[in-house]
DNA sequence: ATTTATTATCGCAATATTACGATAATAGAA
DNA sequence: TTCTATTATCGTAATATTGCGATAATAAAT
C-alpha cells in the first residue's frame, strides 16, 4: 500500500496524473513562473526568491525535469534552467484535451 | 517536515497547486471521466469499473468534492455524483491562465 | 422488524513526499 | 594549488498519501 495502483488505469490516465502531480506543488509552480518570466535562470536565483533550502529547490527542479517541462544546461559552474516550450505547450494541450471532454449535465438533479 | 511550506507561496500558487494535486491521481481522473460521460453516477458504478476497493473510491470522491469539481446528491439510499460544470470550467480557466503566461524563450542557449 | 444494499468513516500498514543539513563534485578565481 | 561558489546527492525525520478490511449509518425491500 501507499503506492498508486497504476496497472488499473490507462496509459493516458497515468501519464496525465503524473504530470498534474508534479505540477501540484506550489514550489514547483513558483519555479516555473520564475523561469518563465526571467532571463537568467540559475538554481541559486530560486533559492534567493523562494524561502526553501537549496537542497529542496534542487529536488523540485529534478521533478520538473522528469516531466521535461524544463531543461537545464551547464554554463560554467552555474546551471541554466529554461522552459521547454514545446513540452510546455504539449502539456497544456494534454490537460485541455482532458477538460474538453463532453460533460453530461443532465445526470444529476440539482 | 513532510509538510508543504504553504506560507512561503502566494494564495494563487497554493490554490492551483492544490487543484492540480487532487487531479494528479489516475483514479480521480478515471472517476471524472466516468462521471463526465455517464448518465447515472453512483459510487458503486466506479467500484464496478475501477478495480479499487469501495473504501478507496469513496476516499477519492471525497478529495474531488473538496475542490468542488464534483458534487453529490443523495437519492434514496444511493448517491448521485455529477460534475460541477461551472467549477470544471473555472478550473480549466485557472490552469490555462497559468499556461498562458509569457515564456522567455531566449533565456537558455540550447 | 429484519434483512439487504449502498456509501462513509475508522484504523491501520505500506509507501511516498517534503524539507533540510551535511557532504560531494566541479569549475572558476585568487 | 587553494579557496570559493554553485549545484546535486545522500541520509534522515516528519508528515502525507494510498489502499484496504472492518464497521457504522442509513434507506429501501421483504
């Protein structure tokens, strides 16, 4: 227990759930917002802006990298993170596809 | 520890993160899909469709109710769940607002 | 009144997540 | 080379989540 029973669900459901789960943390949203609007995006920037330990920020960055919504390049001793715009839009698309499904509004008598 | 440091983030970030977190589970996506497309939506329907114990389904329904994306009405001894369409669309809007923020694409040399 | 069907809740075990200090690893500066 | 800055990773503690069986609660059926 404690583990999600992924075998029970479709690939699509698991994939979307995983994306949403990663996005479902305020620190990760804050990081994304900051990367999106800023020019130079190194990990230390986040540490200065967001009141979390450097180790914690680094962990969150790793999660975001896993769903490929951001990517990092090494530039000297610093790390430069940026949005993977294609993936960003793809994710937006996947989410919207979910929300655009037809909703039966006549199923409940409210 | 183990707790998200919500004080550190904006109301908006926490709110969106919370919504995404709830949506970030395949069982809850499956439930939403089933409610959305079906006509009669009682808890037992989910138990028959989704291979999870009744107690587990009930718990997931509770999570979904918390963000008000679904609502339930008692009809006899059965429970009728349906999508809260207004909220559904509002959530879609909140998510899209996040994704529509301007992305600096020239921040990383890739 | 008793039984049955339906759903919520409780209590628990297993696992995951969050956060952080300490430390490693690396590159540039002195 | 030695020091410093930057970032990742390890280990760990606290808490949260997931899932389930058992049980409670309620309404309908018998």
